[in-house]
């Protein structure tokens, strides 16, 4: 059995999506993981992608996804394909005994989610979704503050919003040309693409304690194919805590998470992707008070900076590689936390969709 220090995890990528360029760059920053294979349905496209992104000279470039999975040198695969293709290729990856890092949202339904994670679990393989912000050291620092009752009090309300203007990015016909507007490829639309982050942020702040009730907000917008392009929801816990989120393809960029406690408020204006790679900030407000017959108010505002030598996508890959390395060497086992938090996030998205489909009726979780 190989010693853990001598093992480098060998990664293959299925597809040439734009997000894959970010992952390639991250892999090239890390000694723990090496990119050995790239596959696309078009060999020419894969070759052009490899050249443009500076893949290692010895990396194999294939004209199909199957060839990557058949490559015995590949330990794990990153799958940035549209959601509608995930089940097929994750099940194939499990069959070929490849660990999986999967772009979000992982699935259209909880049945699909369970099918994929169960197949990997049966083979003793690691699953992780591609939510990057939770791996940034800023998240650990914020969590420390949020769960210090002397400093923050009790978390009572959370508000998350992630909006981006798809038309300004991809043009007026984006809804027909982009996978995010096509029901068979990304059927959850803005709920899955953007709402995923809001729900993950909310659950993260509440230590992944699930709510007991979910209610979609009125006013959901759909494109001509029936895909959600703007929506929102409220989550309720039995002790009175609440959280709301909004996810839309229709406005200028907003990616804000506010966690409101009895003693303080934590405010992050770039919670999904930090404005700067090497230093991320968050605002911590406490001691709010009215002044001068309520003509104004004051508060103590602290802006925290958290520095990192690596971007959050590289930190995600490092965590994934360390888990895979432990499994390969026999010194570790698949970490069940990652499929667990993915399934909880997926479950909330699907319940929001169910509420939308039932005229915003409240859905109680079993």
C-alpha cells in the first residue's frame, strides 16, 4: 500500500464548461492533485480548451467522456456538465470506481440525488459538490462569531439573495441558448443555479439543522420553457427562527447574506465569490441604538479581513484531494458530511419548487 505522502490524486474532467477553466487553474496551484485527463464530446473542443488553459503536457485529451472514465490512471473526476446529465455520468463514474466532485445543483430531484450518492457510497467513493465558499477560511471565521452567544446572541433571522442579470451576460436570447433556461438540462433554473448558494448559506449558519416548514413567495417568474428565472422562499424552524432568500436571473449582481442575532448582525456582500481572491471581508455590527429622539441611530461596525494564499476553489480541491488520498492509501474513509449537506440543500430546493407548483402553499417537512 502506498504511503500517503507519496500519493498525488489524479483528476479527470468531463466537459469544457467555463467553470472548468476555474478548476483547471486551481488544480495547477496544488501539489496534492494533478490533472491527467480531459474529455469532451468534441476532440477539437477538448484540444482547444487544453491549449487555452495550459493543461500539463502529459495530460490526455479525449473526444468523449467515456474515455476519461475508462482511463485507469484517473482516481477522481470533476463533472461540470448540466444538471440533466449528472445521473448518467455519476453512475458511470461509480461503476468505474472514480471519486466524484460534482457541480451544483447536483440533481433535479431527491430521487436522482439519492441514486447518485448511494451508488458512490456502495463503492466506497467520496462525493462532494462544487460549493466553494464553505471552504474559504472566511466561512470558518464567521462561523466562530455566529456561534459565540456572548458576542452574537441567538441567531433569529437570516436573509440571503443571489441575483445576476443573464441578459446582460449572455444576450437577449439567453433563455433559449443557455443551459440554465432549458428544462431538460437545468430544470431548477435560478432556484438551482443561484438559490443553491442561499440555501447552503442558511443551512451552514444554522449548523445544517433542517427547517420544519418551507413556503415559496408569490411572484415566481418563468421563461417560455417553464423554467424558473426568479423566485424566493421563507424557511421556518419550530423555535421561531426564520430565513428568507431570493434567487433571480433578472437583476444586476447581488450576492448578500445577512445573519441577524439578538446581539449583533453579520453582513457579507460577496458571500458566494469574494471580490478579491487573496482577502475576503465581512461586516459585524453590534450595539445599535436610537439617538436624539429617533432622528438617527448608531452602531459599532467592525470590518473583518480574512486573508488566504489560495483561492477558495483551490481550497475546495485540496479538501477533496485529501479525502480521496486517504481512501486510496487506506488511511481514511469517505467523509459522509459532504453528501449529507448536499442532500439537505437539494431537499430544500425541491420543497421550494413543490410549494411554487402548489400556489405557494406551505410544505411541512417530514
